[in-house]
C-alpha cells in the first residue's frame, strides 16, 4: 500500500486498483506541477515585450555598419569564434598548433561558430522577430485569457482542476462540471480531497472558477 494520500483518494473515489491509481496520480502530479495554464499577465507581458522590442532596436542600431569601426567588428568576430581562448591565441601567435589543448582546438566548432552565427542570424531576422512581438502584443491585448495581474492567481490549483477533470472523465465516462463546483457532489468531493492530498493551497471552488474563466 502506498503512503501517498493521493493514491487513497484516487482509489477510493474512482474504485481503481493501485496500478491504475499510480497512472492517474502521476498524470495529475505532472500536469499540476508542470507548466502554468495559458493565462496572460496584461501589464507584465506587454511591458516586457516592449522591453524586448526596444532591446532589438538597440541591437539593430549597434550592428549598423557605420556604428562601429571595422577594427571593432573584426575583433568582435574573432573573439566570438575563439571565446576564452582569444588572448591565448594572440599571446602564442606563431607557435605550432600541436602545442594547444584539445579544448582550444574544439572551441570554435563547439561554441564559437554557433555564437557568431547566432548574432548574424539575429541581425538577418530582426524584422520578423519584431513583427512577431507586435502581433503577440495585439493578441494578448484582445485575448479573453489576459488578466490585469496574475500575482493572486492559483496556477497550481487551476492545473489540478484541469487534470482532475480529465481523470474523472476518462475513469468514469462522465464529464465533470464546467461552470460551477458543488463541493457536496461526487466530483466536488473528489476535487476537494485531491487539493488536500496534493497540499495545494487555496479554495477548490475559487480555483474551479479561475479554471472556468480560462476556457
């Protein structure tokens, strides 16, 4: 017998054996403690998208051919390719390559060329990135999933509601309620017991209402 109270809740409410209960407990845990539900924080998300757009603007200005001397551009390219080995390469100029470490020789392929290529790719694709930023802002501003603040949202509770509804439907063949939660109903008791078993803070009814608002 498992000591985890979640197993007892699953087996007791759904009349399942331990092996079946293990599958559902694992499913609920992964969803509950995984990614947060798709809810936008209107202020924070828009603010940081704008910060990103301004940063790209600054990058674009800095990468303009006239912004830096050719010497600076060449040095930047060299140091991206050789990274922490740049000064060593300069200091040991003229020495045979066999005297350098294996890590030294592998650095350009492992890291350096990727770094240099990433900067070039950013420069080549800044406009599509900025277009995506603007369209993301418009999407968030119009989305029914956008909230003025998410600091008080019980994300784990919402995810537990979502996963509990899936488990209930797949195990019983019946859909769980979609609009409101009656704590005295079979599903209501199941969900309340899951909140206690998984030690999720907050009121299950409030979490259910928050979940319903995301649908």
